[in-house]
């Protein structure tokens, strides 16, 4: 395969995928690292991806075709409801937005079931999830259902952000460059061998 074959969409990747998989699976360490981050592995066999292609491919591989559409729809709806630029992948940006939104919540409207002493306590409980989400390395963390129910009724944009983040955590992102390199160069020992890397067909999921 020639160097730097530019991939601009999932459809373009599918056209060369059989050759890519065959090449990756000739190297056991690379096939193992590919399970951690498929895009970085494919870049090792001389594919180059546009930023749009990376986003589309990761979204479809992580969630499958139908769920990927749902995630994209949720993101657009949140941005529209927010009424301002909002980076849902930036925990600080999300925290600032949520804090601002919760300032308008009336203390009398917070039900006892939420178990929040005041608006500041409610804000802390909501932001704790956002911060945990950013630090969880893909581990799913549930959110207090009583608070979520309250937000559904009073602050729909915040409840949608929380639901979006819960969904993101249930389908972890691809691994980091650092972790990928450690697997690729054998710096991390894993109790498996003879692994063969493959990708499910996201278009059929």
C-alpha cells in the first residue's frame, strides 16, 4: 500500500479495509494496539485521515450506524438549546455553562427527592458528574436518577448534556497515542497472544 493514502470518509475506508486489516494482522503488536485505537493503527500502515473522516469513523465504530446518528442528533440539539457555542468534549466549558444555567433555578423548585440542600449543593452534585466523566478514562458512572428527573422537568438542556455524557461513557473513546505506543512497542505486557484485529461493519450495525 502506498504511503499516505488520504481517507476522507468512512465509505473511502471501507474500499481499502480488507488490505488494511491484512497488513495490520501481519504484526501481532500492531494488531493488539489496533484494538486500543484503530485509527492510529491504520495510520501506521500509511493511511492518512482528514479530521472529518476521523470523527465519522470513530463515531460509527464506537456506536454503530444507528446509535451514531442518535449521538450526532443529540449533540446538535444540545448546541441549539444552549444558544451559544459549547464544546461538549471540554469539561471546563460544560461546567461553566451548567453553573450559569443553574443560577436561575429557584430553591423552592428543588424537590426533597433530589437531596440538595441549596442551589450550590445541586450545582456541586451536577458538576461532580461532569468532572468524574472527564477523569474516568471511559469507565461508566451512573448519575443520580432523582436529579436527572428534576433536570428533565426544569433544565432540559442540562439533562440532555448529562444523558449525552452517560451515552459517551458507555461507548469509550479510542485510546491515547501514549497508550497505543506502549502496546505497539511491547512496553506493556498483556495476557493474550495471537490476536487478530478486525472491524465490525458500522454501516450494518
